[in-house]
């Protein structure tokens, strides 16, 4: 049976009539393969698309870390812009779209890798697609070369703490002062184990090792730079995936808030936007995780030349800042999780705050929240799509909203 791929789904899979989902295929291609449920897992390309290319990574055929290396870069960029355009169009929203900004190859500074102990040694890498099998990735085209250089350290850690029955997960972040490793594994670290971990940390020059968010040993503070303002994030804290992607989002946010004298940063994390904005404005940073907002504040106290930054640990899903609280600021930055922030956006919509810089990692929930703001009288001035998760279906964006009485 031959099927024609009609479009790409939101996860990057090709979709044929049915629907039938076919990974690593492109619109217009004709394919054959065995259908299992609503999927063809091992398609044969009968007629390839003219935008199909040879994957640049030698691991692509087996590794599940990327989904779109088989497509030409300009096609992927256009598709990602189109996903955001369509999400907004579904709510009748039109706006200016700026050219997409794509992070370069080998620029990822953080990743989650898995390790499994073998009879001799260990293997560390990404899972194959829809499988528990691991693929080693010595020539990965996503990860920063300095991150690839620490794979032997993760293999040594896996051999020390892992087992042949269960995997070890490593959330690794490349900071200014070396690697920060947060380990997820089902075992207790006694004094002897900690001593062995310390020896490995010295051998491989690791900055900090943690277990499930709790520091086990710290050789030096694993600092992260937010536009040359330094913060020590808690283990496993959320950070933008690439420096280039972070910079693109920060530039967009700076433009969106304009010359605001006071800014509230909602879902502020460790200060990605709040701290650089404090060079020109007073900032109130609000974040649900107390350790993250404390790291932000510590970074502000140690920096020089910044205006006042206040912090608040607050669950913005259960207790959003109310409209009367928001009215005391000239601008807002909001960077919610994938689910968006319906309750908080509803308060922003009736606050009358002059400018809103909206950062999102989900075009669907962004479009929903944008509609709420527009219906309340806000204008969506422009959207900047940022592709920092290169060769994946993941999409980041920043957008500028302004109150009706404010010039765009």
C-alpha cells in the first residue's frame, strides 16, 4: 500500500490520510510500510521530496534526539514560522512576523542524557526513537563540543553508580566554570560513594554533582552568564538551551518593554531577562520556585551597575499577580511553561499595563493567551520565532504587545 504524506504534524511526523503518522517523512512524499495502529514506524520512501537532504549527523538513523535532519534548513525554518502563523490564524490574529533566528550547530549548553552500565564499562547517549535502547553520540551535531568532551565523565559516573537493569539520567549544563551534573538514580549515596564521586569530579573537572536537585558535592560554583551577569542556578534549574537562542529572546524582550522605568518579570526563573533588564529599569521578579528566585537575587547582589531588583516566590498558577498589583509597573515580561498562563494573562489583560513582552515555547497556548490580550484591547505588534532546538519540532517565540494608547 502506497501512501502520500500530506503535511507535518506538530511533533514533526509526516501525516498521511487516515490519519497515519510516519516519522521522518515530508509533505508530498510517497511511502510504503506496515501500519501498526495509526503509525508506520519503518517507512520506505518511494518518491522523496525535493527538500529532503542527507542528515548531517552520522547518528541520525538510530538516535531519537533529532526529528527533522532529513529536511532542508530553509524548509524547517519556513515550517516553524508557519506553525506559529497557523496557531494565531486559528483565532483570527494577524501580525508582523520577523525572520526566524536559528541557533547554530553544536551550540546546546544543556541536555538530558541517559546512561546504562555494561559488563565492561558503560554507555551514555540518547534513546533511539520510541525505544529504551541507547545510542552513543560522540559526533553529535547538537551539543556544544565542550559538552561532548565530558561524555567520558558521564560514562565513569554510570559505571560507578548505575546498574545493568536500570538507567541513570543526567541533566547536564555547561556553565562558565565547567559542568554541572544533576543525577537521577534510585540509590542512596553513602559516605564511601560520595568520596568516589569526589574523586571522579576531580579527575574530570566537574564543577558540581547533585542528586535529584540536592547538591552532593561542589568543587566550585557552576555559574551561568546572563549577558555577563553571573548567577549560580540550583541543580536542574530551567535555562534556555543555547546562548544564541537566549540572546535572541533577550533582544526581543528588551525591544518589547521599551524604556519602561519599572518592569515585572513573571515566571522569571533565575533571571534570564530580569537581570539584564535591571541595567536600565527597576525589576520585580516573580517565580514559583523559591530557590530559583533566590539565585536571581544573589546574582543581583553580586553584580554592579544594576538598578533595584526585588523578588517574590509565588505560585502564579494558583495566585497570579492581580490587575491592581500589575498597574504599578510600566511593563511586564511573561515566560510561562508550555501550558501557558491563563489566569495570569487574564489579569494582565485588564491591568492596562503599557507594554507586555511575551515569551512562549508553545504556539498553541501562546495564540490562546494572545487572543485574551487582544480582546481586552492590546495590540500584537510583532512575533519573533526562535529555533534554538534545532532539528526538533520544538518552537520558541517572543512577542510584543502594547496597550491601545501606546505607539507600536
